[in-house]
């Protein structure tokens, strides 16, 4: 069974301190054979692709028998470039989600992900979010 995505909620807030536009965060969960293996959060400023976006992934088991100690947070920065979308793994500790100890105990630095099997997992999950969560169409450059 392929990986699947379950849409979660949306939260708009703002205004952004530098441009006055509102920001949006969307979230959901990712499943492998029906078992949740990650949660995700995508944050961007509406109408301002030049600000980029951030994808925060909380990777590991979820459910009644799991704990935050079994999960890790990885963060990816998004920028729209002249040649298309660009994604870069960044230090997750720079993201507000890292301060939520209830979600995960391990907060991954860039060097803990790049060049490891975790990088493959992060980008596989990121691909699923990019292709299946239609709420982020604005990041694709589409008018919403």
C-alpha cells in the first residue's frame, strides 16, 4: 500500500510584521499501510512567495502506544526560484515547532539529516505533501 496523506486543519493569522499580509499554516498526517508515521505543518505568508515557506515534519510513530521520545522533528525551507521550486533541509531548532516538547523529543539539525537515510524519508514525505495537499497550491505558483 502506498503512502497516503490525511488533511488536517488550517490556521490563518497575522499580519506579517514586514509586509502586512496574513500567514497560513496547514497541517495533516502521513500514513504507511494505514499506520500514521508522521505529522506535518506548512507555514507561509499569503500572497508573498518571495518570503518562501517552511515544512515541518514530525516523524515517527503516533497513536495510543507511542510517545514523543519516539519521534523527531525535521524542517525544510522552501523557495520558488527561476528554475522552479527549491527545498533545503534546515536546522529544526530554528522553527517554533521545536519548542513543543509534547510532539517530539529529538529536534534534528541539518547535518543529522543530510546524507543519511533520514534525508530520503524526509524527501519522500515532502513529495507526498507537495503533490497531494491542494491547500498549498499557492506555493506551486497557482492562483488561489
